[in-house]
C-alpha cells in the first residue's frame, strides 16, 4: 500500500510541476490565452478528478503499522 501511495504522490508531483512549467512557457511565449483554452478542453480536468478521488480513497485506507517493541515483549 505504501508503494501505491508513493506512486500517486510522485505522479501528482510530476504533473503539478509539468503543468506549472508548461504554463510558464505559454506565458513567456505569449500564448497564455490559447494555452488556457486548450487546457479547459483537454482531459486534464478528468485526470485531476481521478487523482483527487485516488487520494481520498487512499486517505481512508489505514497504513499497516508494525508492532512496537513494547507490544512484542508483552
């Protein structure tokens, strides 16, 4: 489960950084308005919704905790 959580966090981080860099490139390239329009008509909102739902589901699944030394001795 930890691997899945790490994977979701990594994918989310890469997409956030990539989107930010693409937005900066569009701004400095003078095509920010076109970029914004294309972004609204792409699959990015659905991808964001999927990542949000995955994060919420993972938040409700408890992590497996290893027993501490106190619990093992008793």
